[in-house]
C-alpha cells in the first residue's frame, strides 16, 4: 500500500478567489489538489504555481453541482493515495434577477453547488481532517447577513453557508478541526460576469482584491477564527442589519437593488 499524502483540496479554483486561495495556500507550503470544471484554466494555474518554485498542484476536473460529483471526487483522491487535511469550499455562483423571473433550473443548480456540494465536502472528509488536525474554509459572503432581492437564492445559499459553518466550527473545535466562514464583499472576478452583475452594481467602498480576501481567509483559518470578513466597510455592512428590524433591512435592500 502506498503512503497516503495529505493535501489541501480547493474547489472552484480555476479563477477569482479560488485561484487566489490556491496561491496563498501553496505559498504557505501546502500540497494542493485543485478542482473545477475547466481543465485548461486549472493547468495554467498549476503551471504558474510550479514556476514560482512551489510544488505543482494536482488537478481534478468536476462539475460539483452534479449529485454524484463529490463521491467521484473522493474516489479519485483515494485512487491517487491522497486525503484532505484542509478542505476549501469556494465553488459557487449567483444569478442576478427577480427569483420568479429567473431560470428556475439555474437557481436550483445554484443551491446544489453553493449549499449541497459544500455540505457534502465539509462532512465527507471529517475523519482525515481530524487525523491531521486540519480545517475547513467555506467561502460565504457578506450577503449571508441580509436578504437580497434581485439575488434572492444566492443570498439565501450564503446565509446557509454561514450558519452551517458556524455550527460546524463549534462542533469540531474540540477535535482540533478548525472551521472558518470567509465572508468577502464584492470582488471583481468572473463570478460577477457569470451572475450578470454589471460593473458598479455594488458600492466601490466594499471592494477588496482577491489577494487580500485570500490572505485574510487563510490567516483566519489558521488562527481558528469562526468568521472572517475582509475590510472594515464590509464588517460594518455585516453588522448593521443586526441592529435594525428585519423588515427595515429588507426594504433598504430592495431600494438598493438595480434590477
């Protein structure tokens, strides 16, 4: 039997925050397995990391919104004699538009990827995470703290990710497994293009670079933080809805929407 190698598993790694997280983890000595749908982009990222003198990541192409994908991913890791010591659940997408007028299948697919697959991968490798006293970084959003007319299903999935991650943080802390919810504000990535979000839709004061988001997420996970919100304006945006009646927050968000 070959030795089992511990690896950091990063989903949605082909671009944006996922790619930045791959650079951050690799810079800190982690052996990586990168997962996304697009093999070409994953290979390019692996090459860039390798040219920096770091260990070349392994890649696995998968559409994690498919119900059998997490199981197939676990089988592939086992076939390669790999097991996660860290799981980074970054894969996800949004769709801009009123929920009743936006493609229903697409919104259900969003739930499958943003919530179901994230839950599966958070729980599937608990035994190896405990063995290595590793951790889980789940990418949520500042959207998790409020309702989001115009992005209703996306906001709801991120609220789920935050709630689930906070509870899992509490449950797994005694076993030495860290669980952190990373809640960035708006970031200029392919995510916004896929979601149909026009440039300037969100206030620029909330913008943070993918590099900063990845750096703060990594440091927060290693420090055992429950929640990381990069940027003071985003922390304020996450805090204020807790002070106001829910109906007032909803009305304010509805006035803000531009669809």
